[in-house]
């Protein structure tokens, strides 16, 4: 059954009085969160990854706590660690492997600022 079919069936149930407005809203949100109605397993997988996805979507570079690009300030806000810890970690990665600068630059380019 396609997503539109399932939504129209829900609307019919609401119109007949079988579903309350609250039940209809919850069922509709659940269907839409299952990424096009690909089954209950897709919905369960999405629910198990919700905190990770929410954290990634909430990650932004900081405009107030910045030294160069605001990456460490944004990571501090997202993780709860102090910004100086992230700065120290990037410096250590830069000194030992050179990867700290590359990772920082990539985050600076691809992470939007708030």
C-alpha cells in the first residue's frame, strides 16, 4: 500500500469517527516519519537512530565562541565538553598526524553556522 493510500485511509477513519484528531495526528506523523511508508522495520530503524540524527542536524558552527571558524565552539555546544578541550584535541591531532587541520577545515567548510 502506498503512502497516499494509507493517508487517505486514515482520513476516512477520522471522518467516520473511528479515530480522534489526536490519534489521527499521531498516526499521520508515524507514517510520514517512516520515509514514505517503507514498512515498520524502516520506522523502527529510524526511531533507534533519532538521537544521533537529531544531534547531527543540530550541529552548527558557533558565532559567539569562535577563535577561527567556530567549529570547536559548535562541537562544545553539541557534546557538552568545553571548547578548549576540542581545540586541544585538534592541535594534538595536527601535531601527531596532521589530520587535525584537515578535519577542522572540512568541518569549517561543510558545517553551517548558526
